[in-house]
C-alpha cells in the first residue's frame, strides 16, 4: 500500500510540475502576442492608413472582449469543467491569432482582436485549476510562477516584437507566435486533467 501511495505521490508531483511549466509557457506566449503589438502600432497605422488614436483600438478592443468574456467563461468553467473551458479558450485564441496576421482591413482586425480577448480568460481558468487540483503546499509556488511569467512574457515581447516588426513586417509578429500558441493548446488538451469540481446547477446570467 505504501508503495502505491508513493507512486501516486510521485505521479502527482510530476503532473503538477508539468502543468505549472505548461501554464507558465502559455502565459509567456499570450503576453508575447499582446506585448509585441505595442512596437507594431506605427506599422499597422501606416498600412491601414489610420490615425494614432484609431490604431489604439487594436489594444482596447482586446481588453473589451476579454472583460466581457471572462465572467461568462468562468461560469461555464464552473458548470462544464475548467479544463474543458480552458481548452476551448485556447482553441479559439489560437484560431484568431492565426487569422489576425492576415487581416485585410483595419476594421476586420479590430473585430478579430475583440474575439481574441478570450485570451484574458486563460489565466483565471488556469489559476482555478491550480487551486482545485494541486496539493495545498504547491499552490503558492504555482501561482507565483504563473504571475511572474506576465512580466517575463512582456519583457520578451517588446524587443522581439520590435525586431520582427521592423525586419519582416507587423504581420510576422503574429505569424511567428502561431506555432507556439498551437503547441501550448495541443499539449494542454493532452495532459491537463479535468477539474473534479463542477457545479452543473449553476446558471449563466447573460
């Protein structure tokens, strides 16, 4: 019996470490996608012939979409499971990140960015999975690591986004991120367990 407990404990330790690293990677990628837009704004404004105030919609539309979607996705996570909603959020995010780099017009890009705001739901869902599935002693470490990746991702995105935008064009800041977004999405679907805590009686208030 003790051998089984040790094996289970070791399995859970490996699992929590893998999920921590995966969520940290996903946060870095999401922050890269968002942070690289800042040095790309002048190029976007020039290509689509919009003013500096108009091009800021590329940033604000993402926030608007994220603020609107976060409570809805959070409640759906309570009902159907955090892993399921995290997977759906990542799939939607991956699709719209892939398409944004091919935007034919500024208006189309703003619409894509609004839906891309679902990326803001990834962190709350990930944190919920950590609280519900990880051993209590690991939770502070996991939350600290994931939170630290915000700064790391943003620090990477500014110089790298500027380099890619200047050398290859702003569209390649998106194209360069697509493989990593897809990789994080596929791995999360394969390795993250579904949350044991569901509340099917919860209703979504639209």
